[in-house]
């Protein structure tokens, strides 16, 4: 038997010389992805020998690039399958182990006397009730983590990564989980002035808090998730706050105008000011070189000693563009098992342009729920024989004003697709629900201040897409009654 294994080892790629692995190609077709010229290939791994010392030294069977939620949940899945110890390496630009990123614009920004979230309290995977994966957790499970050393290059032929420090990493299978970077204003219009903040990682949040401790007038640019969540935090700091955005209302990608007015009213009750339909011309500096004002396209200015920019995010695909970009939705094109066009390379989380099965379209989702689930699905497919497609149901949520002393805590959830006609039920005191109906079927549902049982109903409705009588739903006397009408249609 030894002689057989020895001859087989000689035939394997030199990139796997420190652990004998045989790869058996299969070639299922992928119809939904609109790139018929690309042949997607899956690899099923059979491992005979794995030397922890050798892999930690030069070759890694599995490498994850990125240190966010997707990386953390992928690592946990490797551990669950007994395939992490001595085989897995994570390389990340961050200086800390993967953590639950939503905390940064929620609990992390609470005033210092309101019990703000801090590491190690929210390391992955506490967001789903899992074990807290501190740096020691990775060591205990034999997972090599290279902190503060982002990948700058890839050679797919030699299966080698290059990092900013000049380190060269060989891999057997590669999972790209680099997430997104905050969209920034150009330096020429003041986007990099002292006092201008973006928030994407712990270092950004620490810098932001340092400024909040001294700030008197804050301008938040952007009326989406970041704008709403950061503004709720600045209210707790009792800072003069103005939100500026070019759209007609908050959260235009999800909220209806009517729903947005409810939330805008709540923020205005907390002394937050809005400038809607306004475009930024320049962020201006004062005599000390720090930010002093925001000048709008109409020539008016808004004073500020601190500016927080939340105008969206961009998938971090450099240096992986050669793997295959989707130019329509952005990100790296993958199939329903998160395989890219290059054998042995996968992409998950924010950077993956994947088949959204339930709506029969290619999508890219920037959300922690998808980051977690896509990572788990990808690793499960890589390590086992399962080939069932990823079947994701879009889900978004927000939690704000949750610090001590807040007059009202806000927690909403949305499941499904916001297409078609809308039916709004409730008066926001405290509940409100919005239903999206398309061709008579319920496509999406939004609920504010629901009970646990009501929130549990939402994904069932969105996935089942039952036929619902719109007139009957509109006649509902309360949110509870409306949800019961929808439930009865399942």
C-alpha cells in the first residue's frame, strides 16, 4: 500500500508536496449564470497525509483571503468537519480576528457610559449564538491566521498568493472572502481631511469614537444603513446632527416614501435634522486644516467639526479580477456552490455574484446573513459530496437607539423582494408593517417592533409567496390582523 501511495504522490502537483491530496474533477453544468463560455468544475478532495508543520511552513491545503464574518463562519465549518487543524490558513488585512461587523454601527458607537460593545465581546460567531472565536480559538484549532497582511497578487497557475509583506502562500483550494470597502469621496473635494470618517472596521470605529468625544456639530452624508445607524448613536452622545442625502427620503432602496416618513419623524423627534435632495460640492477645511463645513451644490454650507460618510460600499476584488468579474452586479461570478471559473477557487459573502435561486437572477448581497450562510454552504460543498444549490432568501434588518436611556428602541426586519404594489398597515406606535404584492402574490414583508413569533412568520411568508387578497389585506384593522390574513394564505 505504501508503494502505491508513494507513486501516487509523485504524480501530484508540486504545490501539494507537503500533503498528498488527490482531486477528482466533475463537471456539472450551470445554466443560470449568463456566461456559457465558462465551464465550472468542482473538486472533491481525498486526503491521505497532512503534515501540520509542513503546511504552516509553506503550503496550505485551504486558504481563506479576508478576515470578516464570512471568513470566521467558514473557519467554523472547517472545524466542524475536522478539516482545519494544520490545513487551514486565513490571511487578512485586519489586525484582529473575525468579528460580527454589524456591531460597529450599532453597539460599538454607543456613548461611553451606555455599555458600548467592545472586543472580544463580539467576535464571530456570537451573532448566531455560536462559540466566540477569539485569536486563541484559532490557535487551539490549528488554524494559521496571518494578521495585517493583505493579499496583493495571485498566480493561478502556480496557485500562489503574494501579500503586502512579500510573503508567498501556496494553496490547494482558495476561498475569497474579502468583503467590501467603504466608498470614499475624492481627496480633491476634501474626502480625506482630518475629521472626515468612514466606517468599515474596528480601526475606523475607534477613530470615529475619538472624534465623537470632542464633536459638537456632526454632518452625516448618506441616508442609508450607515447614516441611520450612526445618527441614532450620535443622538445618544447629544451632538448636533444633520443627515444629508440626494434622494427624496431615507433608505430609498427599501423604504417606501410613507415608511421613510415614519422613521424621519422619529429621528426629528430626537433633534436630527435632514437635508434631502442635496448634493455635496466640497468638504471644506478650517484654518487648522480640519473639517469645518460641508458645501452643497446650491452654494449653501453646513457647519461641521466632524463628517461621517456613508455613501455605500464597493466589493474588494483586487487582485482577483482575473478570476472572473460580473460587470452587471459587480463582484466575482460564481455558481450555486460558490465556485468561480477557475478550478479550486471560490468566492463568498459580499464579493460573490451568485445565482439567487428564488428569484432566478444573478445577485450580489452585502449583508451579514448572506456572509455567514454563503461561507457555510461553500465550505460544506468543498468538503463533502453535497451539490444542492445555495437557496438564499434575502433578509435585512436594523437595530438602533438600543442604548440605556433611549426613549424608543427600534428593531425592524425585512424578508423577500420589494417589488410590486405595497400595502402599509399600522401607525408606527409602535408597530408598522409593509407588504409587497406582485401579480397577486406576496413577495416581501417588512415589520417594525414585532414579537418573536411575528418575526418568525416573515421568512415563511416571503419564501412561500402565497396568493393574498390585496383588498382584504388593506382592510386589516391592525398589524396583527394583517399578519394573520397573510398567515392564513400559506
